[in-house]
């Protein structure tokens, strides 16, 4: 399931955009300014960024430039309160892929996001390799040596999240929010159950291990 980073200093707009996207089946993470957005991007597997132009600390122009420098293929959708041509031109020159003027129709937002993701996936594979194990997020398949199999959806997403940033510690709350969604009403111990299942499935795999960091959460360590 694609993860969308929404960067906007207006908490109401940010929450609405995230609500629209989650209702359409996307995972979302948030940032209140450009600097925070870069930090979230560095620690999270993000598939697309929706960013506002007018933000404090680091504006959308600078954020767009920094993101494009880090990943030339990352889809970027800019939001603005004005639809002036010069703003659109500047955004495209800095690397934005599309533009949406506030206020906008939720349907148009999700349609544009899906169109950008479709265009992006044409040229990317969304694969993570951990030694002899490959995770293919486009088809939710795991390949281990000559063996190919499918994990339950949440197990795959949990493993993919941890594998995307080896060594990064995630708390149970972060994993619940990013994989199950902030509206999840269940026990956060469900993370422990899914981790236990993953460890059992990959018990004989020497390429990586999911480790418990006491008092903090979990991280995936790759074994060279």
C-alpha cells in the first residue's frame, strides 16, 4: 500500500488531505514544515509527497528542491492557495510533477495522486533486497532463493517498513500509525504478534534479523 507524505503547516488542511487519502486506501505520514518533512522522508519509506508552498522554517520551494536532489524519481504534488502561473512554472522548474490549487475537490486530489503513482511505477520496481531475500511491493511477493511466496498483507507491510531503513528503531505506536493507521482501535501488542510470526517464517534465513530494542521498539538488522 503506497505511503504518502503530506507536508502543510495548516493542521486542518493536513488532516483533511490525510483523511481523503486514507479513505482512498493510502497510508499517510505528516509534517508541519519542510524541515520536518525531510526528517520524516529520511526515516520512512515514502512513495509520493504532497507539499504546500507556504510553510515556515523551510518552504515548499526549498523542500521540493531537496527532495528532488535526494530522489529524482519521487512524485511531488504541490498545493497552493493561489493558482498564479509563475508559481506553477517555478514549481515545475524545481521538480514538481503536478499542481493543485486550494480549495480542491477530494476526488481530484486522489485522482492526481493515483495518476502520479501509476506514472512513477512504470519506471520503478519498489523492491528491497536483504541478501538472498527480495521484497517486491508492487505484487506483495517475497522471493527467498528459488522460493516465491506471499505473506499476509500486514506482515508484508511491517517487514517492508522495517527493511526499508535497516537499523532504524520504530516504536509500536509508530508502526501502528504507519501500517494500521491512526484510527486503529486495537491493542498495540498486535505488533508483537506480527513480529513473532515474521521471526518464525524467517528463522532459518541468515540475511537479517528483527531485533527487540528494550523499552523502545523494533529494528531490522542486516547480516552481511
